[in-house]
C-alpha cells in the first residue's frame, strides 16, 4: 500500500512540474502576443514612424534648430516631432509646407509656433498631443478647410489671431486648462455658432470673437470667477457688458 501511495505521489509530482514548464513554442506565442499588442497601441498613436508612405519633404522647425523636426508624407499628413518649442515664423519667413491635409503634433513638442500653419488652404484636421501648452499667434490663421478642432486639456494660452479667418470652423471646445484667449483669437470664424467658456478662463482679449457672423450664443461655466453669460451674452461678474471683445455689432461682450 505504501509503495502504491509513493508511486501515486511521484506521478502527481511529475504532472505538476510538467504543467509549470513553459516550452519554447509557448514562450514564442506569449511574446508574439505582447508584441502584437504593442503594435496595435503604437498604431493608434499615429506618429511619423507609423506612416509607411514615402517622405516627400522633411526638415527642422525647432526653436533651437534640430530639437523639433517635420516630415511631410505622401499620405498628405505632416508630422511634427521632437522635444521642446517649435520655431516662431513671421510674415516674411513663413513655414512653407502648405500641401498637407492633416497635421500631427506629436508627444514631446511643447508649443505650436507663430504662423506655422498660417494660410494652409487644404489643412482640414490636426491632432495635438497633450504635451503642447501654448498655441502661438496666428498659428492657424486662414486655415479655410478646418471644420472642427480638438484642443487638448494641456493648453493654457490661445495666442493672438490663432484661429483668425478659419471661415469653416463650426465647432471648437475650449478645455478647462485655458486661462487666456488672446486678442482676435477667433476673429472672422464665420461658421462658429456657439462657444463654451470654461471656468479656467480669466481673460478674453480685444476682438476675440469679432466678425463671427453666426455666433449667437456664448455659454460660461458657473465655476468661472470672471465671466458670466445671460441669454447667450457675455458679461463680467458685475453684470457689466462691454463691446471690445467682439465688436459693436455682436451680442457677445466682455468686461
């Protein structure tokens, strides 16, 4: 009987040990699953390394030169990637990549420079990573194909004329991280019908919503300590309306 029990115990031990052994085939399957999951995750981030179409133009666009770079792919997508701030451009020194239909500002880039996308007629959409904290002056001026844009909840400042002349921009959500909407930020956004001001905003500049012909309602979060809205009109907390944020013809007013 004892010998029988010993034999059974030995057999059970062998079975338990064998069930814990990972064979090379099993290990390979496990590793391939992990790799597959990583590929899926990476693909969803839509970075320049995921776009397999040929690069038709590339260069530096960083404030410090090569700290930020760009690639325009044959897919029509412009990728901006690197670490730190982009270069600020001006009227005489513009970022001359105009043929993109989509732009992706990747993780690591911390601002969108002045005039970067100014006057890009075919640019219809942009993905902005949450490492970006500042949209500089005139960054998207006259991007006439924009219909909507999602601003990440990392942006604190929307610069002068940042979206001025985006005549098809109908929807934009300002996140609760933005504290400043600068002068002329949404000037001449002729398709914009309403906008929500979150609790974080403490300043709305001169002409911020000027010549927005369809803008009939502005809504202010109850948590905002500076502004309030009554019947779609913008006031300060003292209920004193002024006219200089959007022009005399508009219902939308600032303190």
